[in-house]
């Protein structure tokens, strides 16, 4: 099901959240399905591994289901859920002493840019960005989320997202430029 982000759907989400709080597992499942790709993108930005990100999301679903009765504002479901799965991903990093390593990029499908080495350099540069910048870049460019979707998930305004994405892209460009100069590609 494609999620259409509008006031009408927000009202639908509120009804689904209220039903889920009352124990309707189908409503909870529908809500989680709507946020799945965003959840994986954010978890991936923390873990740098798609399979671990999917594991973190599954574990976050279980935690969210248990904690759902404590949600005070049904309209805050998106940001509330985001905190749960982001924190779960961070917990996985801590507990497993997982070190986000660009060598894991080898699990991703090969692309034409791999032959030039550009793909790896971009991933290394992204790993140097702050966590929130990585999350926003992952939501926008890995999950192809709209600004409205990103706003719903992150709790940020469209203007704040635009501003932070622009800063992240500028930092990324600077990191890439410096790595190109250091390696003598210029």
C-alpha cells in the first residue's frame, strides 16, 4: 500500500493508533507497514547494514506494540515510533560492539561506479557525517521519501529538513573534495 501523506491520512493514522491502543493488531500492522521503508532507512543510517537494519525494525515493532498504550498523543505516532527504532538500532551497535565499517558495502549490489571506486568513497564520506544528516540522506535518497514523509517520520518541519539536507550535502561535497585532493585525483 502506498502511503499518501495528507491531512486525511493523518486522521486515518489517528484512528488506526487509537484502534491499536485498544488491542487491534491489524491496525498496528497497518501503521507499521506504512512506516516500514522509513524505519529501515533510519536504522540503516545507524547500522550501515541492510539486514541488521531490518532486524532492528522487527525488534522495534515488538517494543512499540508493548509501549503503545503509553502513547499520549496519537498524532505523534510517527516521531514516537522513529525514536523507538532509532534507539533500537543504537542499542544494537552498543551491544554487539558493532563498528560501522564501509567494508560492509560489499554486500550491496555492484554498480558501474564501483569500477571507478566512487561508490565506496561516497559511502565512506557519508559515514563521516553526523547521525542526523545520515538519517535524512538515507530517508531522501535510499528510501526516496518526500519532504512530507520525512517530516512525518522525523517530526521536523519541511523547512528544517530542507535546510539540514542542504547542509549535509555541502558537508558531503567538502569531505569528497578533500578526499579527492588528498588522494591526488585532481
